[in-house]
C-alpha cells in the first residue's frame, strides 16, 4: 500500500518526466532523481527532490521506481546489468517503465522482475507536454492486476485516463495503437491547414469551427494552433516519434499487418529529421507540406 512515506525514484527528467516527477513531489511523495545530465534535474532538486549518483543507488533507496527515458536501448541499459534497476531494487518494490518502448522488452522486464520478487508494470503515456504538466496524461498499463491496484493512487496524480489493458506488454501494445492513430492524424491536420490557406480561408477561424466536430482531436486543437503560430518547440520530439513509429511498424509486421498510413507518416518524418528537424516538435510536420 502506498503512503506519503513511499519513496519514488524517477529516472529520466526530460520534457515529460520533469513534469510528472514535479506533480508527484507536489502530491507529497518523497522523490529520488537520477538522470544522465544532472542539469536537467535542477528544477526538481531545487524543489526538494534528492539526487542519486547512479541508477543502482536510486533503485536501492526507492520503493517505487519510474523510468521515463528515450529509447528501448536506454530502457535496457537502466534495467539490466549489475548496475541496473533489477539487480539493485529491493524485494517487493515496484518498477514502472513509462517510456514508449518495445512490447517484447516490457515482457522481458516483467519476467526478470518476477524472478527477483519485484513487481513490474509497463505504463506508457499519451498527452504530450501539456498533459504531463497538468497531470492529465492517458496511461496505458500492462502487468499484474494487484500491482496496478496498489499503484493506482500514484497514477492518478499524473494522469486521469488510466486503464489496465492486460498482461505484461499490453501497455506498450496500446501505446502503439495510439501512435498509429496519431501518425495519420497529423498528416490530415497538416493537409487541412494548407488546404484552408490555399482556399483563402482564415485557418485559425477554420480550426475553431471544426475542432468540436467529427474532425476534433488533440492534434487538431492543440498542435494545429502551434503550427499556425510557427511554434515548433517540442512537446514531443520528432526523433522520439520516429522511434515510436518504427517500433509500431516492426510490431505490426510481426503481427502480419500492413500499415500504409503509418509507413507514409514515418517516411515524411524521417525526411524532416534529415533536414535538421529531429529536435522540433511533431507539429513541425507542417513544414513538409508548406
């Protein structure tokens, strides 16, 4: 059972992780922090979070360990090996990987954790920087039902649409569904905005008019206005979206599925990245069309 004495270790304090950790700290939890670049944790440390000098030190001194890192290779690095989370976490502690990563890796973490009497969940999120900041992320969870029930109060601090989707790996599979949906939606939003401009319409007025109808989506109502304002700061990096779409495409192929919309979106985003936009937000896709 979680209490305010529960210590939460947080690995990774980027665009999303920083806000998630801050919300947990403000909810009264004791927070341990480790990130490869300590400067990125400065704000959290000033609020009172405790810095740990290694993943191993963080794992051994935390009751719940959350990871929010960049790529599957980073997940593998922080969880495995003698200096990793699993070799250093306390028995009966909880580990939650909230990185968007491979379903197969989530299953491996779960199995290894179970052998060490550690409870593991995969719980990727959606909602971007806005959702992370406001504690309104959608959280897609895979793993043990009892572990999920225990950690639900923690999830409720950082999200509001929280669902256990099934056994280990199910959270990651669900996130792939989410990313496949977004991939083609972003193409539609960009094409629609360019069309509105070419037709001589006021695109801001058009977006306001259609956002509450059948075309409504996060991409349209949140990222559309950023496109129009020329604001390409990352709520979610293009380079990370390319990573997610690549995982989704590989997973779809393993399931014997063709995903032409996903393939096209990945192609366009890769072209943007090759032209220097990999650290821009996903809304920079509009540049390809303009």
